[in-house]
């Protein structure tokens, strides 16, 4: 088990389920910071963009002056986006009638609510493979984005129904699903240990 006690991990706290992520950050022993101001990005070594509603998050990112700072952060430090966070990290949103402007940090094209509007939420075990480590996590899909296509630089780390649901490109990771709703911190530990501590080890 890695020691995460020296890490300061930010969670974008404009909207959505940021509290669940902050709770998991505390569970693994790292210091969590609720990020609302651009200058707070200087004190963290990794950022999580939570699930929520990407249309609202998009508006608030501009209102809080966070768009450029988030893009700069993503070019040099690890970011993990879950669900709406994945939508924000993407480069293209299909049928984009909502006006959400993605940050373009991850070369994927997504469809919002791509698993069907009628399916509000479901849970599935998915197999994650990252730096030779294989493990299973319980993935909760809540009006999740569907990855329609991805660029060559993007590596799928988990698939569900033959579609990637967890991907990485350099130090940006995104999951269509949630794992922060219970006490299973497996994916958070994998993110911190493989993206931040740089060691390909089980978190
Ligand atoms: N459907 C939401 C959106 O499009 C995402 C849902 C979620 O984050 N759980 O922004």
C-alpha cells in the first residue's frame, strides 16, 4: 500500500459530486482541497473533475475564470475526470446542442447520456488494466457519456460492452463511470500511484 499522506489532491468543487471524491481522498490518507479559484491549482499535485452536469460545470468554469488555468494544469499535472468530468476533458462532444465547450485535454469524442436516457443508473464489474496491474472495480454508470471514438494517443484501460469506459492519454485519465460513491478506493489509489507517484504498482 502506497503512502499518499504527502499528496495534496484537488477536486473541482463548482458543482456535482465533489464531496464523494473528497471523502475518498481523505480515506486514502491524502490531503484534499475543494478547488473553486484558479490560484488554488498551484497548491495541488493532481486534480479530479467530478461527475455532475456538464452544462452547469461548463458555465461555472467560465464564471470562476478557470478555463485557461485548467487547460494549463492539464498540460503538466495529472487530471482524472469522471462522467461529466470526462465530458469536460474530451476534445469533441457529438450532437453538441448544449453548448458545452470541452477543455480538449483528451483526444476522445463522447456522446452525452450515450447509454440511453431511459437507463438512469446501473452497476457493472469492469476489469481495469493499468501498467501491467489488473484489478476489478464496481463501476456505477449514471447517465454516463459513451466514448464514440478516440485518437491514437489514447489508451483504453477498461472496456464495457467492447467500448472503452476508462482511458488515459499521458497524465490525463477519464472514466465514464463512478467509483467514488462507496468506500472502495481502488481506482483512486491506482490513479495516484500510477499517474502521480510514477510507480507502476498496485495502489
Ligand atoms: N449526463 C451528465 C452530463 O451530460 C453526466 C452525468 C454524470 O456526471 N453522472 O453532464
